[in-house]
């Protein structure tokens, strides 16, 4: 996963055992939007990234906007 910041979100989501719907509810978003972000199909806004990181307890992870295609 390297330095792919949304991979950090995906890993934290998996560790927390939260579905995309669960995580979306925590950040007042939609499951589809969370799925797009986690899969690298959409770049989260800075606010979305911060909300995701905070909801998952990884608020210190900076968002570079770089997404891997792995």
C-alpha cells in the first residue's frame, strides 16, 4: 500500500470492522461516496478526508490526494 493515504483509511476501516455504510453514517455521507474514496475512484475533499480519518482514529494522517490503482 505504500504511501497511498486512502489505503490508510481503508486499513483503519477494515481494522474497525466498519462497512462503507457504517463509515458513511459516521461522517454524514453516502455509502457510495465512501466506496469511491476507499477504492481510489474519487479523491476526497480535505474535509471528507479529515472526517474519515477522525472517525477512524487516524487524524494524524495527511492527505496528499494521491491514489494508487492497486
